[in-house]
C-alpha cells in the first residue's frame, strides 16, 4: 500500500482536512484521526508542553495509521528543528516566522547537503530504521521534508511575498490569533485590516504556486476558507472538540433528567 505523504498532498489543490493535536498524544490517536477521515494532523509543541520523547512516540502512532504530520516546534532554533526531523517529522512549522532569511535558515536546518546544513544521522527514526546508500538516503530525506511557513505577525505580512518566493517553502499557513494580536486587534477577525492581511497572504500563495492552510472552528468557516484559496483545512483541536461534545452531552442529560423529575 502506498504511504500517504504531505509531499503527495501538496501535488493538488483539492481540500485536505486535518486536525490540531495539542493534548491527546495517545497510542490510538492516529487511528482515531484516520477513521474520522483526516488527511493530516497538525501536532503542536509550542503550546502543548509535549517533550521530544512524547513527540517521537506520537510520530510512530500517526505513521501506523498513515496520517501525515505537520509538526510545530517550540522555536526557530536549529536544535529544535533538527531533532524533530531526526525523529521523523515530515512537515515543519516554526512559530513567528518573519522574513525570507528566517525561512532560508529553517530550510537549512531541515535539509541535508547540498540543499542545507542538517547534520547527518541515517538509518534512524526518520528513515524508518532502514539502511540505504548515503546519496540516496540524503536525497530521499530532502524530497519528503515539507516546510509550512506560518504567517502570524505583522512582520510576516510585510514580508509574505518574499517568504512565498523562497524555494523550499511549500505552504503558507495563517496563524490567525497571533496575527490579530500582532496587529493590535486581538480576536477582531472582522476588522478590515485583518481582512486585508488575509488577502495579502492568499495573493502571495497564489502568485508563487504555494498551498495555503488555515485552522477553522466549523464546517462553515472551512468552506469560506476554501473559497478564499485554502486547501489545507485544520478543523479545530482535540481539547476544544472534546470539551464541546462533552458539554453538549452533559447539558442534554441534565435537561432531560431535570425535566423528568418535575
């Protein structure tokens, strides 16, 4: 069976639907997402508190279920990026990306020579513990690695065209909450300034032939994002969906039982 990869998903602009995991890195999580119909997962280290040992295990859970992983590391530091790549991260996201030079620095940490400066460690997790001729292994690792440029600051907006033009940037991703905070309009997504920033990101992705991603809270918001050019749609997060479903069920039970007791 052919393995699903982020690289293969980037080859078309049909909608790809995923989910944000920030809490439940459990052994069954990959199969839960796959059986729910997810095409990918956005696994977060920035806000989750997950350590690298947890991430290494979670990457195996998603591999077993054939769910490609976008992994957000906690910083733009090379040691975070390189360790995550060695553990088998396929898609790399870093927080607060602001310039094209920063994008090139991230790519250098992700890619082996001649495309980058990543330290060589072959036959380990990212190679599925397989051996291969050196040149073949390096080239394969570079081919399968994907860089998702997270645009979530005013600096990122000002440089979005240059970031999108960098060879090796595969996808632009809208970090909507942090972007609104950076713009001085926290959570005001209806603000015309925020709308103009979105249009600029969308135009940069379209002009340079890059995919576009967004997190959305509802199917209605997902359709709107897709119509605006987003092909990677991350539907909510594990914590929020769990709380929402549990709250709805608990509330319905209370109302039903209280009604019977009157």
